[in-house]
C-alpha cells in the first residue's frame, strides 16, 4: 500500500480550505484517509497552516510520500528539514544536540521572516487606509466649499432681492410724497 500525504479539499465554492491528510494513494481526493495531520487555509495572507509536526515527521519517516503542494507546506513548516537533520544524526555526521541547535536556529530565522512579512502587509494595509482617508477628506472639503459657495450665492441673491424690494418701497414712498406735494401745490 502506497501512502501519500496530500490535501483534502473542504470549504465552499470559490473559497477552498484544505485538510492535510495521510491517505492511501488509491483513495479518492476527498475520500477515505488514514489520519488528519493538519489544515491549510490559502485564503489568508500569509496562508494559515496548522500542522501536527510530530505526526507529519513520523509519517515521513515511515515512508509516506508528500504531494508537491504538501511537500512545499512541510518544507515551509520545517518538517522536511528536521527529517534531513535526523538522517544526518542516524548516519553519525553530527550529534542530536547539534541537529536540535541547527533546527532551532532555522526556526528562529523562519519566524523572523514570517513576522517581517506580516508587519509589511499590515503596514501596507494601514498606508492604504490612511491614503483612502486623506482622499475622502479632500472630497469632503471640496463638497463643503461647493456648499458654502452655493449658500453664499443664495444669500447674496436674497440680499439683492431684499435690497431691490426695499428700494422699490422707498421709490414708491418717494413717488407718493412727490404726488402729495404736487397735489398740495
């Protein structure tokens, strides 16, 4: 029986979510499996991977063959590197303490890279939000200026109408007074 470490698709259409499973190579993709060793969510950035490290390593040492995508995931999590180091210990190339130190150093560097990527992504997200807010402020200021200009124009027209009305009333009073003086004379 050939055993594979592969992905079993879950989730809905257009939004995949995968379980990392150990299965017989003859079983269907989403069918029967031997053991579920983790999950992979490619919808987030960076992709979220949860993996039972010890079980994955144990299955690799038993001879399970990962598919290409699972090989990349196992490499990303360090399972393949740990298997490589344990192979060196078995051959006597170096001691187990040296292997553990090398793996710890690699893991520290990997976590630093991941943290840097997350910081970069969050910084870019904040910068986009800030730029969007500035753009919105400019649009709001332009709208406020247009409304203020329109109000000022309406107020000026109203003042002109009121002045014209007062002027007409003043002229009518002056004409009436002129007529009275003419009538008296």
